[in-house]
């Protein structure tokens, strides 16, 4: 009897095991069958969605924490506000995929295929986006506007033409990354590493790059207007960059631009106190009204640079301190420091001062040819002044154009009136501007139709007066007499005594006052 009971028990136990095995086999999932209709079952089983076909799927708000989506097909999928913390999306097709507002902390997107991918407002803290790929010969154009990328890894990737507007990239790694034409306007990029990165024509207007490393970065023709640049730019290429109002001095440190290529750079009205330009090439740069007090320019090339009213007080050049304060005009094309008399605080002193130096083979001494050039420039200025005044006389008679004239002689016409407030001279303004000369030559604004933000009282007299006539939202055309413009000195592609014609639209007054004030010099 006992043996029979044991035998029956064995049969029942065996049946249970077989039944359980059958149930398991029935629930076994084939990864090749994973798609939009059953992905949740796969995720609930073991979070494994490797190679899952989710192209075009609507996964808005989905919980995919820790999901393994390696090599999955997510092209065009909607993952708005989804939770992908710790998820693995390595080698995944993310073309046109939407991660807007998604939680993606510590997510892995290594070697992912990006193009027009939307990460706007997403939280990507600590995420790995290294070595991402773009479509062959196509720009990536990913959207990271307002995204959080603190300590994220974007190294060795391609993010060309991508938008990082107001993104937070604190301590992010962008080493050797392609970021040509990327938009970093008002982004926080502090303590980040961008060494050896490609940033040609990138827009950093109003961004904060303090304490970041951009050694050997290529910033050719980049827009660094009103940018906090208390950074390392050793050996960087800044040729042709727009650095109006750039801030190169911080509370404790100043920027290091030693050995940088700064040919043709527009470092105008910048705060470069204490900055290191040792061995930098500043040839033909515009350094007008910039402050280099206490800076280091030993071995710097200033050949052809325009330093009108630049301040070099106590700056180091050639191992010596200079006392030149930029008044009243610009330095000679070739200059050095020499023992000479100078007047300071009402006393005649002897010390190291700037002096013309034509000993270098690349510097040409003033000769008959140079004197002829000076005479030609004077003649050109006189001719242009006559042309400008004739144009303005004829312009004021054009009744159909409704030209208006101020007491200073500034002429303008209204395309559109605004309804907001008017700025005062001490305000910062945000405008869209385009300029030309009488002959139609375009005045180089570098930023094209992109909005510019700047302190109004630092601009030419015609802009200061004219923009104060405008209400927010207005659009005017100004005809600016040379006396209200750049006067009888040549400026970049603007001949002396040129009449300037600008169309200006006033977008905002004191935009984002707190953020902008941090970037002001």
C-alpha cells in the first residue's frame, strides 16, 4: 500500500514539472517577433528588446527603465516623456525619433544613428552618446534645446547643425566631436571638455563656457558674441570668429589663448583683462575698445591689427609691461616695446612703451608707397563724404518714401511700428539687422538673419539714437551719415566715410536679463 502511494505521488509530481515546463515553453518569446503590439510582454519578461521593430511606434510615456534596445529599430518612433533611465539604445536607428521631455539618465546611445532626432527638454544626465553616427553626407540636425546633458559623453560623435539652445552641458565630454554649425545660444557649457572638436560657424552667442577646455578646437568663423570665455583655448583656431563683448576675465581666472590662431577675429569691446595671448596670431584682427589690461601678449602677432582705443595698461609684451592705453588711435602695423619717455598722471617717465619696429622682414617701413596709400585713403574718405551727403540730400526729398529726419541728421523710415516699450541707451536690445552701403555692398554681420543681443550704448551713434526711437516689435530703415557711423576710418569691408543703410527689427529689450548679464564684460 505504501509503495502504491509513493508511486502515485511520483506520477503527480512529475506531471506538475512537465506541466510547468510546457507553460514555460508556451511563454518563450522570439526576439525576431518583437514589435509595437507585443513589446510590453517582452519588457515584462526580461526587459530584453534587442532588435525589436518599433519603427514609427507610439510609445509616449512608456516605462522602459533599464530596457535592452540594442540595435532596435526606433526610426520615427514617439517616446515623448518616456522613462528610459539606464536603457541601452546602442547601435539603434534613431532617425526622426522623438524623445521630447524623456527621462534618459545614464542611458546608452553609443554608436546610435541620429538625424533630426528630437531630444528637446530630455534629461540625459550621465548618458553615453559617444561615437554616434549620422547618415552619410547628411547633417545630423538633432534637437537638444533645453536638454539636460550634465556629465554626458558626446565624444568622437557627429552633431553637426544640431541645436543645443539653452541646453545644460555642465562637465559634458565633447572631445573630438563634430559640431560644425551647431547652435549653443545661451547654453551652459561650464567645466566641459571640447578639446580637438570641430566647431566651425557654431553659434555660442550668450553662452557660458567658463572653466571649459577648448584646446586645439576649430572655431573658425564661430559666433562667440557676449559669450563667457574664461576657458582654455590654447592652440585653438578662431580665425574670423565674432567675439564682440566676449568676457575673457572671471573672478579668479582669465582665458588662455596662447598659440591660438586669431587672424581676422572681431574681438571688439571685449573684457580680456589678464588673458594670456602668448604667441597668438592676432594679425589683422579688430581689437577696438577691448581691455587687455594686465594681459600677456609676449610673442603675439599684432601685424595689421586695429587696436583703436584698446587698453594695454600693464600688459606684458616681450617680457615687459606696456603702458600704452590705446589713446588716441591704433598701434602701428608693426610694433614693439622700447625704452622711451611717456607721460602718466602728469609726470614724465621713462619706461617700456610701444614703438614702431620695422626690423622684422614681414614688416614694411613707411615709404613713398605707404605715403601714397595714406593719401589715397584720405582722398577716398573725402570723396565718400561728398557722395554720402548728396545721397542724403536726395533721400530726404523722396516724399513717397516718407523719410523722417532727427536733429542730428539721422534719416529713417518706418516699415512697421511696434506696440511695446522703447529702450534707453543703457538697455540691452535684441534685434535682427541687415546692412548695406550705397553701392549695395553687404555689411558683414556674420550672423545673417539671426538675432543679435548687445548693450545699446556700445554701438555706433546712429544705432544708439535710432533704436531708441523704436517700440518693441518695430521695424525701421536707417540712413546713417558717416559722422553717426564709423567716420573717416576704414572698418573691415566698410570704406572710410561710408554712408550706412540698416534695416533693424527690435525683437526685445533686456531679454533674459539675468542670463545675459552674466555674459556681459
